C-alpha cells in the first residue's frame, strides 16, 4: 500500500520529518570492467549492471515507497532515471 502525505508545520508540509536515503551502488565485475574498457555507453553499462543484480535508485525508492517510508512523488523527484 503506497502512502500519500498530508503535511504539517513541523515537516514543512512534506508529510515527512527527517530523511531516508535511496541508493544505487555499482559493484564492478568482469563483464562491467570489459564494457568500461570497451568504452560502452551508459545504457549498455546500466543494462549489464542491473542484469548482474544492481538495484537502481528508482528500484530502491519504489521499494521504500511500498514500505511506507516515502511517496512515489518524492521518489520520482529524487531519482530521475536515465
């Protein structure tokens, strides 16, 4: 269940107080190293990284929105995917 926030004076009308990070971490493996050496474009690198298990910022954000930690609107604002 996704949440929508109402906001108040304490949270600056955002519905949240404090911060929750959304993250993307690329761990290099042999395939990614070869693509980098071959000067592959960003799309090719991203596709290979996700295939090898990387979660994008958008994926992490949607999981956190699903858990009620943030909203889809905030994820969309913060994690503009390529």
